[in-house]
C-alpha cells in the first residue's frame, strides 16, 4: 500500500476552518435559493379557492363556507342556506361575484361551474320531541 501525503487543508487547522466555512456558506446559499423558489407556491396555496361543495348548519352561507383561505371576510354572509336537510346549487360565477363584492378580491373558481350547498340536519325521534 502506498502512503499518500495528507493535503495541506487537512494538516493546517486554519485551512480546514476556511474550507468548512466555505462549505457552510454554500449550504446557506442553496437553502436561500430553495426558499426563494418555494415562496410563489406557498403564496398560491394561500389564495382563496372555491370549494367543490359546501355543508352548513347555520341559516346563512358565508364567504368562509364557500372558500378556502377566505381570511378576514370569512364571516360575511353571501346567501340564505337551503332548508334543513336539503341541498341546493349555486352558480360559481354568482358566488365569485358576491365574494368579490364582500371584499374577497383574489378568489379563484378552479373551473367549478356550480357549487352544491347542503344544510345539515338530523332526524329527531319521538322520544326527543316529547321530552
């Protein structure tokens, strides 16, 4: 076996530290570039998007019921809910129009034509009615 001489950076502590700092700087630069490329995707995920269907228990349907990431306008009412236990459909263009009027300016419909809205309810037995 042939013995190879150790490189200068390996023997000298100052050169080893410089090499480690350069490597750490390169890693930090790579991490910063990766974070910068991920930012637009994160922003797109936070953009309000129209849900494919809505289920409510209240007598009104709000912006937050219709949209993911509705933000500050989530509690603003848009429509009267259907009767308990029934489902109605609303055209997506109408939901977008009313949501924009309520302050949700960057809403997207994602090619949804209609949104079914179901008002949840439950059956009540005779025992519950009499008590």
